[in-house]
C-alpha cells in the first residue's frame, strides 16, 4: 500500500470556535429586524387618512409579518422576566389574531394601529431583556465609585 501524504493546513485556515462570531451575527440580524419593525410601526401610526385603503393594506401586511416574528422572540423570554410591555404586546397580538379587523369603517385602520403598537411593545420587551442579560462590567477605582467601560 502506498504511503499516504499528510497535508498540513496553513495556520490561517485552522478551524476555530465560531460561536462568538455567530452570536454577533445573530444579534446584528435581530437588531436590524427590530429596527425595521420600529420604522414600520412609526410609519403605520403616521397614516392619518382612512381613505388610503391600499397603503393601510400594505402596511398591515408588513406589520403582520413583523409582529409574528417578534412574538416568537418575546415568547422565548421567561414570563417572570418578560416585563409589562412584552406581556401587553403578546396579549394584544393574541386578541388581534383572534378577532381580526372590525367590520366598521375604521376597522382596518384601527387593526393596523393595533399591530403597530404591538410591534413597538415587543421590540421594547426584547431590547429590555437583551440589556438585562448583558453582563455588567465596571472599572474599579480605589476610594471612588466604579465606572462603566463606556463612561467618559
């Protein structure tokens, strides 16, 4: 049997733990989705004329997609740490899913606004939870109160 040739990888191609890199990428993607949800919620709340049915329908469609995705994240937060905004937003989302838009002339507009408020509450809850989960780092100073690393 012929001798097998062993190939060594150059050091720059060695496999390293990519967990931290994946966490950073996931956080960036989540924050971008949250930012888009906040922008859409603000745009929805800025629609003041109920005559623009096409704009209301398009915004409602976008908000339904955003709120559905945000709800998954909020539901993963333990109930004891969810906060009032998360609990309220999930309750609003469940009510909106169950009832749908009201049949009155303001029904679609009100439904869109309810989705916008739910989206904002969910984003607030997710960001509040993420901030609480961040490890608190302080710089000790003998005889003085500690500083956070971002302090001037």
